[in-house]
C-alpha cells in the first residue's frame, strides 16, 4: 500500500513540475478600445494557425498557452494541440495584429517559440 501511495505522490509531483513554464503570462499591451469597437469585433475575423515549439506536455504547456490565447481580448477561440504542436485560432484583425497574437504565446513562457504562422481564408 505504501508503494502505491509513493507512486501516486511521484506522479503528482511530475505533473506539477513537469511543465517548466507554469508562470502567469505577461499581458499584451493594447490601446484602449471603445465599447462599440469591442461589440463590433469579429466582423473581420481572421483564422490563423501557428506552429509552436518548446511544449513538453499537454496538461501544462499546451493547456496554459490555450488558456492565455482564449483570455486575450480580440481572440474569439483558440485550440492548442500538443501532438501536432499547432495552435488554431480566430482573431479580430481590427483589434490585434499577427505580431500581438504570437506575442501572447511568447509571453506565456521563455521556452515557447512560434516557429511560423499562416493566415487562413
């Protein structure tokens, strides 16, 4: 029974410490936007796919990047796939530039790099 408890403890520690980038993201500075602009957001929605390097786990790294993208004003929806190392998202090009979108990933942790991105039709 003690072996099972020890094994469970070790797995728990691995999950907690496995991702080296468990830090809070730095905010992307955006100009203050009028309420009307925010309400009108996504009239010019732009789909985008990014290749992200530096993720070591799905539970910590990919989930944290996805959370930070989804909490960013101007991003409608983001999904990060750890296995393919890609983030697929929809952002409002009137609110954010592609550089600001990629900066959200870079600010999430030092190990993360956006290898490249592609705007979709």
